[in-house]
């Protein structure tokens, strides 16, 4: 129930403000819904506190037993109607035998302590009305829209607040919600013709808050025909088109995601991700989202680009909010344009959300800049490979002293790159740093020179970014302590 969820978020905030500190806290009570049909619940007391609890308990299918020497007239009536069993006397040992729950509601601390002790010995879970510290469980404020039940608890801290929230929810949730939910349940299968995700959610939202209540005014028999009409209209409606966010997931550390990326993941119906995106980031997607690994599973070792394009378009056409999640920045060696062409050709709207590219993450680990005044006024982002094999580059320009390049996908091409640059006159002593798993738990920095590049690369197994022309800052400091004369030579 999305509406309830939205309210819950607000409630949590309200509670945080009341506590005066917006931080996470551990629950002292764990909310559960307990099976009580046909089980025994015992209550001791016959006054107002007992009546308040009994009104709730009589909504259940439990066998309720009351012990009260002086029971209020309502309790006697309920007993005559067989809605509960009444023993007009005080409690004695054994009276709470086999009870799942026990309420001490005598409004008298001494008597409550005595009966609670009996109930404990009889093996029941005990609640003492208005005595939080001696109670084993507490009863929440309840909004009952059977079969939808909302339980509100404040850990005993603010019953007034719980009641205010209950009133608020009662106003928000139409009284017929229960009836609508019961009828809706019988129609769930039929709605499976709609695509999973947004289309189905929208269908049910309109049912609960618009078509449903309207048709119910004509009587319960009018609801199913109204649902059938609503479904037919939804299917006929010009196909609802979704949206695609092409999101840069950054180098792997979830903290390096942009806020926009987080928001997109929060809204996603479908997430289609690359092999390089770690699960710690995928876990941030909306819980109901379908996660599709376009890097491997189901498609063999590497999914053909055409299949990925088709997958994105298929889900968006079905009305889904698709997040295409790519490592680093989607615009850097991400085959973004092919996906954009497919999305645009399908008439689907899209947004590109930038991410931190591997070069930025890698260079940050070695305390260097990608560009530096007096050293290099340009930096090249190059790839070791392209679709045709090892990628050709302007090797002559790169071989010039002071050049810097960030080399993506440079692992298997290391020997080739080393050979090309050396052949074009690059100094074998040119510093090279390989950053493996940048920003991720297995991060490693390998320092090398152009002359040792391929040997060093042999020890690298994870995703790695090669920084050509850059050494880690600490090593540079050592160089700079040499007499200037020597550095210049
Ligand atoms: N769009 C991505 C690059 C995709 S190409 C980006 O902007 O970063 C894949 C290559 O990126 C890998 O072969 C590797 O060279 C590099 N890469 C991606 N993530 C990396 C990481 N966490 N550490 C080092 N290199 C990484």
C-alpha cells in the first residue's frame, strides 16, 4: 500500500523531530502480526481500561476470557452474547493456562502485579495496562480496514501522537478500503495482462482512490464490472511510454554516486546494469525493481549491444521507468550513442545523468591532477581496445615528454601500447601508474614505467585504469628533492 508507505515516511520524520535528533535508532519493540484465531486471550479487569482493550480484542477471532469480580455492564452483555467468556471473580493460578496473550487491566498496581505474576507462571505473554516497563508486549493503535490493518506504535513514548496519527490515517483511508481490497484480490490475476511495475501500480491506485469508491456507491456488485471496464480502458489507452535514465554509477564506491543517480534508482522499475557495477550500488535500487545484468547472465559471457538496446526499449515501451546503469560516466567508452539512437528511434524520453569516470577516481588515489600547469595542458582519455581490436592512437603525440593519458581497457593491450609508444620515441622511464579497482575494497596501486608496463600489468586481474605519464605524488616528491639541474636533463 503505497499511500500508507508515504505516510509512514512522514511519521518517521515526525518521530525523529520529537526525539529531537534526526538519527537512526534501534527498535525496542518489533512489530509483528500474531495469529490469534481460535487461541486463548485472557484479560483481568472489569472497568474502563478493560473495556478499551476488549473492544480491540473482540475484533479478532480469538477466544477471549475475562476475570472480573465487578464487571462493567458491557462486559456482561458481551458474555451473554457469547462473544467472550466471563468469570465474575478474581484470578487464580492456572486461569491463564494456554493463553497466548494476557492483559492486566485492573487499574490497580497491586492487583495488576499479582495477576501478571500468575499469568507469567501460566506461560502467557503479559501486558500490564499503562505499565510499559513490566510489559512483555504493547498494543499498537490500530486502523482497521480489514483486510488492511495499520498498526501504529511509538514505543510507549507518545500515545497522544499515536492517536493523532491514527485519526489522520483514518481520514485518509476510505472506509470502504477493506471491501475494495477484498474484491480487488479476486481480480489480481486478471490484471497480470498489464506489464509488471508502473502500469500495474497505476491501475490499482486508480482503482482504490477513484473507480473503486465510485462503483461501490452503486453496490458491491458493481465493483467487478467496473474493474473489467477499467482494465479494458487501460489496455486500449494509447500505449503508455516509460522513460530511460542513462546513469553513470561512478567507479564503484556507492558514496561516489551523484544524488541524481540515487533519485533515479529510487524510482526505477527496471535496472539494466553493466558487469562492472557492484552489488552495493544495485542494492540501492527500489526494492520492487527488476534488476537485469546486461553484462552476462542470460545472455552468455557478453551481451551483444543490439540486445541491450532492444531490452531497454522493450521495458520503456511497456511503461517502465528504466535505469540504464553504466560504470563510471556513461559518456566515456560506454557505447552510449548506440543506446541513445535506439531510445530516440522508439520515441522514448531519456535523461543522461553524469557519473565519476574511472580516470577521475584513479588519479585521486595517487594525489595527482589530470592536467597541471607547465606539465600538460591536455589529457587524453584513450582505450586500449575498440570493437576492431587494439585501438590505434596518435602515438607520436603521446610519446612527447610531459604527455598524460588515462588508458581504459588497457590490460590485454599493455604490451601493444608499450611497443607503440617506445617505437615512436617515448622514454622508457616515463612514469606509469596502474590503479586497479579504483575506489573499491580491492583497490591497488601499481607503480611502473613505460619500460615495465606490460610486466607490471601481468599481476593485475581486476578492472584497471592506466595513468600514462603520472607517478604517485609521494614518489614525485622524491624526484623534486634532486638538484634542479638534474631534473631538467
Ligand atoms: N564508462 C566507464 C568506462 C567503461 S570502459 C567510466 O567512465 O569509467 C571499462 C574500463 O573502465 C575498464 O576496463 C577499466 O579500464 C575502467 N574502469 C572502470 N571502473 C574502474 C575502476 N573502479 N577502477 C579502475 N578502472 C576502472
